[in-house]
C-alpha cells in the first residue's frame, strides 16, 4: 500500500533560523538611542533652567550695583557699573535707566539659540506699596 518509505525530516534548532539572527541587536540599538535622546532632552531643559536663573541673578546684581553707584556708595556712573557687573556675569546689558532714586536694568543672553531677557529694579519702594 505504501509505495514510498517515510523519511524523518531534519529539524533545525530554533536559534539557527536565519530570519531571527541580529534582531536583538537592532532592538538594543533602538533602545539605547531612545534613552540617549531622552537624556539629551532632559539635559537641555536643565541647562535652560539653570541659565535662566543665572540671568535673573545677573539682572539683580547689575541693578543693585547701579543703585549703589546712584547713591554714591560706589564710584562711577550707575549704567557703567551695571555694564561691568553684567559682563562679569557673561550677559549683555540691553537697557539701563535711572530716574530719581530708582535704577531699571534689562539684561539678555542666548539660551539654546533663543534670546532671553530679564529685568530688575533697584531703588526706593513705589508709593503704592
């Protein structure tokens, strides 16, 4: 009845199939790339926050130094003193104005390719306070 003899088929181990070779490497490279990109994004955001705080501190310091010069406690013109303090903080003094006993200072710096400004005021409190 059976004209042909039944031969057993050769079975290859599952780890030797050619379509699965290297799939783990691609997944690992993809995962490492995603983690690296997320890390760089977090570092960029942290840098922007820190630099923004430094810019605010530079504006405050420049305004206080200009206020000291306005009151005569420090030699020099208020805006020149504010310029020196801004340069020491590695920011640009964008605007400086004094009126009566008040000094207004505006500084700017580049953060992640954007120009960010901060302003500060030093002097006597407003009458509304």
